[in-house]
């Protein structure tokens, strides 16, 4: 059983790495960002409430995301383990997660902290384009669509997500520094932290993550 947290700023590559870890371990990824975006799209009461926070780059209130994760962890497919991506983002969320897991007689095995410098994060995030019709994601520099502004898969017109605009991104990075970065020390103190350089090829980073979680606990 592997219970993992991927920690790091927006744009560091948590989602990409989580998708590879799913294949490797056969356990689900729990991305609170994905769950919230689906709720926004479906106009559920939670989505309607969350949208304003997300569009401005602020965090959605702790109680909302804690509720999402608690419900998700109770699903049978999490029995073999899980990869949390984008949660916890505050110390209050981390404390709540501990309590939820303790109630299930479970705990976190490893917290993988991915880091890259801020200029690189900005480059990655401001270049992102998404297809609102089918959900495909592109990057103007690293993964451009075949014809500009059109989705390769469904020809939908590509957009820049509201929370990928530069002013919003700068705000998201500040929110990360103030509210989420303290979790590095939090999990370091519990002996769970594994620090991995987030700069390099997707495969090289995956290999570093795997060796960091296979290494003996420091
Ligand atoms: P992400 O895709 O993980 O960058 O999340 C997109 C947005 O969803 C964030 O900017 C927040 O507004 C919201 N969000 C996702 N996860 C959390 C969380 N754990 N706590 C609070 N807000 C979150």
C-alpha cells in the first residue's frame, strides 16, 4: 500500500508525475483541482461557490476541500493507496488529513516535494492552453497544437484558463509561498519529506521520485 502526497507550487509538474505514478502503482490520483474544475463545469452548488476563488487564484475554503478529500478517500479504489495532488495546501488541511486517515487506521507514507525556480513556473503556466470542449491541454512552447488556437483532437477553439493568466498566476505563487510552502517544514518534521528537483525530462523526474520513495527513511 502506498499513500503519497505530491507537494509543490502550481506548474511544477505534480499532475504529470501523478499520472505516471498511477500506472506504476495502480492506485488513483486525487486532484482537488480536477474535482473542483469538474464541479465548476457541472454547475454544482460546490462548483458555483468555488469558481470565484479559483478564478482569482485564491484557495477554496479548507472545509470544502477537506470534505472532498474525505469523501474520495472512502471510495474502495483508494484501498490499495492513493496519490494526493494539490492537497493539502494549508497546515489546517494537513492536520485534517491526519485525522481522517487516523480514523481509517491509515497514514501517509511519503511526501514528495517537487521544486523549480519561479521564472520557470511562470513560463510553464502562462503558456498553457486548454480545449473547453474536450479538456485537452496544450502548451504554446512545449506541446503546441498543430494549428494555432485549435484543438488537435476536436478542433475546438483553445483558451487560456482564467487561472493561467499572468496576474492570477503571480497571485497563486504568492498564495503557495504563504500558505502551502510551510508544509515542507511540517512534513520534514514528521520525517516524511522527500525533496526532488522538478527541472528535467518527465522520465528523469519520475525516476528521481521513484528512487526517493524507495530510499530508506531518513
Ligand atoms: P490546481 O489545479 O491544483 O492548481 O488547483 C486549481 C485551483 O483549485 C487552485 O488555485 C485553488 O483555487 C483550488 N484548489 C485546488 N486544490 C485546493 C486545495 N487543496 N485547497 C484550496 N484550494 C484548492
